[in-house]
C-alpha cells in the first residue's frame, strides 16, 4: 500500500527527513510516533501528494502521489491535523456534497461513498447532523473531520493527529472506528500521534521517527522488549 526508500525532505538548509524507509501492507494499521519536529506531518503530506520530496522513491497504491490522478485520490482518505471550511453548512449538507464526488468510482466490491446517515451515526454526530458547522464544539468538529476523511470508503487512510481535541468518550469511539475500518473494511491506515498509549491500542506496528529518521519499528510488545534491557530508574 505504501513504500518509500531513501525519502528526504529539506526546507532550505534545514533537512527534515534524512532517508526514511517505510512500508504499509494491506489491512495494516501503522502508527508514526515521534516528538514535535520529527517530520511526521511532512512524511504524511508527501505520501498524500500534497508536498514534493527533495529526494527518494515514493509509491502509494502503486503510484507516485505527486503525479497520481483522480481515480487514485478516490481510493485515499485524509484527515488533516486541522481543517476549517463551510461554516454555514450543516454536517449532513457537507457530507452529502463531498460524497457525490466519489460515486463515479463506486464498485460492487467497494461501494462509494458511505451512506451519509450511517456515517453521521458512526462518528457520533446524529444529534448535531443539522446544526451549522460553526456552532459545533471542537470535539464535534473533529468528529466531522474524520467523517470527511472516510466518506469515500478509502482503501488507504491517513490520520494526522486524529484525536486532538477529543474527550475521553470520543477517543474511545474513534478507537473502535479504526478497528472497524481495518478489521471489517480492510482499510490500511497510517496515523501519527504523540500518544504512546494510543499507538499501543491502535497499531499493528509502530514506527518511531526522530531527527528525520525511523529509529525503531515493531509492535508495542516488540519495542518494549528492545528497550527493556537498557532501562534505568534513579
């Protein structure tokens, strides 16, 4: 689903990514974990086709994201860190409008888009479906962001800090949604987070990105074993 080799990104003299190699396989949930400034969002934006790398090989769903067309984009879902638009619309209006863009790529095996009412219920916005978006709370707005990202029933979903602003119940609901997408829909997911506990709950595999490189890869249990022998408490 995703493959990069030697991925590099520089902004002027500042090198943000210095040779990132990663893979995401079908149906896998992979978490990109790292501190602020590690290059997580830059990596995600390159994979989404929103940013051109300075060097390296990138293949997402078999294509170069920077040159891929609309049929490729119909297979990809994106949830950005933040997004603001259409404040006077309601969630139902917005999702109905966006859903229409995916209908030409609907197949019997993977019908697109999701039914709007089903999706609204899935993300927990049933009571707010006809409220102006400008009147939604931060957590409700974030739920809508997630709905926008998955409306097209993507084969591959990018989630950049998806639970920012969520209350504990919304976070639990989101975790259930991720498992549903990966287990029942077969969706491959790459997400970024600062939260190790969240990564442990959601991810089949965790990639730790720091100083522009992936320095560790494995399940939460495998990573724990790797560092267990070097831990020291004073």
